[in-house]
C-alpha cells in the first residue's frame, strides 16, 4: 500500500550558472509530497489500525527532519562563494548550505536522502520511503524515486 502526505514551505535560492532568470536571487512556495509504502496495520485496538502510518505522524517526522529547517531559509550552493559569504554575514540568517546547486531535481534528491533516514519501520509493517516529489512551482516538479530519478520541468 502507498500513502502520500503533502506539505508546503517557502524558501529562497538561486542557480548561479543558469543562463536565465534563475541566476537571480528569488523564492518559491515549494510543496513536497512524501510517499511511503508499507502494510496496513491490522492489529485490533491500536491507534494506527487500518493505516500504513498516521498522516499526522508523517507530517511530524517530515517537519522535524526537513521542512522546519528549509522553511523561510535561503538554500545556497556551497560553491556560490560570494553569496554564501554574504548570507553568513547576516546575523541570525537562516541559510541551508547544499553540496549541489539548489535545482528542483537536486532538492528532491537531498530531501529523499534526509527523509529516508527519518522514516523507520516503527510499526513492523515494512514502512519505507518510496518517493519525494518536490514542486518548485505548481507546474514544475522533480521526483526522487527509490532506485530511479524522474524529472519534469
């Protein structure tokens, strides 16, 4: 069985080597869809009976591991030296430094790695992260899928 939870956050970024508008500082209202697989819990009387995982628990884990860290942050490529230096000079500025340019594709891969470590087989029902879909805009997204990468731009 597959279940999916969608969350949203705001963040800024830039793609320093891009030949168009995205080389400039700008922000997005990102949406992230987290898809988990697992068996439906059939143990009578437990709170999660009939579920793969409680959606509120999916949200709690995602917020703790990723969303709260990226929300209202500037996502900056570690090789974007001048911008990184500027952001680090701003006292208390929320900056997330990434090893790759913060494209939708790279952000979905980074999110997958972070969330894959966060979701554990807590219920003994073979719970596993299967996909992270990161929307940069309502019409543009990238999918990080266990074992493959599918992208739409």
